[in-house]
């Protein structure tokens, strides 16, 4: 590996360590309470969870939809741009949509959020900007911000994606714990691979 590449990797890992350490230190379990309550109230009335994002956060959305679904809280991916071209038809009034945007100002996501709200959906915003448009339009808000992305040019989403993922993993933990899922229930939804070999008494 060339010296420039080695230095870039070392700089990124240092940045990730510093940014995520600071981010995690400032998190607390109470910050998830409003989002959890919003989802639970919706589920009690037959509502469902959806998740959306534009660009790299859209890829995070796909992972989190799978994670939530596999741990007792079915979640549906809502395409960030297709939502305003008919895909909002997957929503019913009272559903909750998790919307991810680092800036909270992405134009395409603004259109999607407005369409969701016009269809009676509730918004959980996830952003690195607590003063953003998305934060203000959300019924519940989860902060997922970092000071630097790391890597050459400090532009491509790297550390912000880690923060968004960690934030939503924590939300999944809260929801799974309240759902009280057993190992048997988990294996029933995940029968394949090594995880599918878990026995009922394994936690």
C-alpha cells in the first residue's frame, strides 16, 4: 500500500474513533423515548413502520428496515424519490415513517416528507442538524451528527453514516426489548445461516 493510502486510512480511522466517541458520549436512552412512544402508539392502532432516505441514507434505510423486521418490528422500505410518484400508496394514515438525512435539507426528501404527512403519516426525523427543516417537520427527532466525515476531501458520507446507523440500531434495541422477543421467535424469522442454528434456550 502506498504511503499516501496508508496515511489516508490512518487519518480516517482516527477521525472515526474521535467522532463516534464524542457522539456516543452525548447520547442517552431518554432521547429515544419520544420515537419509541410514537411507534408503539401507531402499532397499537394497527399502524406500521416505514423508513426512507436519499442517497447513502437510502442504503442505511434498507439495512434498518431489515434489522427492525428481524427483531419483532416489521418495517417497510419507502423509496425516497418514488414516494412522490405513487409509492406513498404503501402508507395508511397513522403509519410512522423514519426519514434519514444528514443535512435535513435535501430537496427530494422534503417533497417525500410532505407527501407522507399529507397521507396521514407521522415522521421520525434522523439528522445531523438539529435545527434543520427535517427536524422541525418531525413528530419525533433523533440526532445523528458528527463534526467531520473523514477521508479525502472530507465530503463523502462516512462518519455520518456510522452515526445514523448506530442511532437506529439503538432504536431497534429499545423496540426489541419492549417487544420481549424470545430466542425462539428470533430464530423463526431467521432460520438460515449460522444464526438459524441457535437453539431456543440460547440468548
